[in-house]
C-alpha cells in the first residue's frame, strides 16, 4: 500500500477532461503501485477515511498519472479543488465488471454478436456495460440494449455507436 498526500486539482481546459477534478500521481509513486505500467489501471484503498475500489488511474503523457475524483466521492470527502487529501492506495487485482445477464442473453441470440463484443478490449466492453447499468428506467435500459446489439451487428465501438444514434 502506497501513502501519498496530494492536492485536488481541476482541469480548466483540457478537451473532454475539462472540468474534471483529480489528483496527480507522480510516475515514481505509480511505479510503487503497479511497476512499469504506462497504461491506465485500477486502484483500491482509502482516500482520507473513505474506502474506494475499482478507481481508474489514467496516464498523463510522460509525467505520471491522474486519479479522477467524481462529485459523489468529493462530497463524501467534503473536499474540493485546492484541498489536500491523504491517499492509501494499492493495485486493485480483484476488479472486474461482470456482463449483465440481459445483455448476454441479447447478444447470445446470434453467436457473431457475442463474439464481436468479447473480441473488444475489456476497457471497451466496460464502456458498454457501465452505460447500460446507469439506465434509471426499464424503457431506457431496453433502448440501450437494442443500441448495443445494433452496434455489435455493425461492428461499432462505443463512441461510434453514440455518434450513430445522435438525432
């Protein structure tokens, strides 16, 4: 477990990350969590006294990594930009996002659809699964299931599916 004190920062302008709150993790500290990693990975542990798991650490060019802090977490911490937090983190070896049963059933109707989904990198599969799981109503979830099935039929990644369905 790595201990680190870091200040919460916010991207003022940085493309799709504009407005994100995050803490910076220097490369040498990241190497203690997951040695020689140059791609994103998941961590678990404590931020101040709040337990976290499955949080994504993302690379920032050759400088190190950032750990985005979403609004519910910042609210639990009662801290915003400029506040210093204490991080106790380790590599989350147990992190897995399971495919929902309804998605698996829909994709299994035609073997090539499930194969297409499973051929995608795990991180891309997670985009679809997380998006499906955030549906608040059954009609929305059903609409999203249909969109995912169509995306697999057309061999689209998540971004292509979203762009194709914008009307």
